[in-house]
C-alpha cells in the first residue's frame, strides 16, 4: 500500500489523481516530464510513496534512492541519452538555496545537450 499525502503535488501526480506525461515506472518509482523543462530531456523521477527530500531520507526509505537511480537509468535509455558519446545529469535539490520548490523527493534527469558546469 503506497502512502500518499493528499496535499502533496507529486503524491497526487504519482497516484494519477493529477495528469502528467509519464516516461517510465517501477514498483516504487514514477518518471514523468518536467512541466518547465530546462533541457531537451528533463524528466522527474519520484518515489510513489511520500518522502519529503533527500535531507529527510532515513534508514527506512534509503533503498528508494537506489530505485530512483535505477529508473533514471531506464529513462536515459528510453530518451536515447545513455550512449558513451552522450550523458545526462542527475540533480536533487534540497531546500531554499537550491530552489527546491516541491517538497516531495525528486531526481531531475537532464540531458539532450551539452550541460554547462558549474551549474550556476
Ligand atoms: P525543484 O526546483 O527541484 O523542486 O523542481 C521541481 C520541478 O517540478 C520544477 O522543475 C518544475 C516541476 N513541476 C512543478 N509543478 C509541476 C507539475 O505540476 N507537473 C510537472 N510535470 N512538473 C512540475
């Protein structure tokens, strides 16, 4: 049984209550296109059960972070950015200084063009 929070935007997307453009899913994670893409490929990978942020991950839900990375690998393959000559960036924002705007753990999968570094 997946625990959703009724007032959480990404819980409502994960449950299908709110629409999204899905890319892939696994038992524990869901991937969908970011509504404000910052790169040609910009997909968000989220746990289906609520976790607030990378900073609140505990022993109980630490395995979920690995699930997010595994699903991100599949997203990269689906999007065709996993080749040796391509690549992608995985980002988890935490808190105000990092511009975290949705308090439900999410992994940004960014790619499809050369990404600058440092990110700014
Ligand atoms: P962050 O800044 O790390 O909290 O990223 C949140 C991202 O979520 C941001 O890139 C825009 C995206 N986003 C916000 N609301 C929605 C929504 O309702 N649907 C989708 N698909 N993406 C959203």
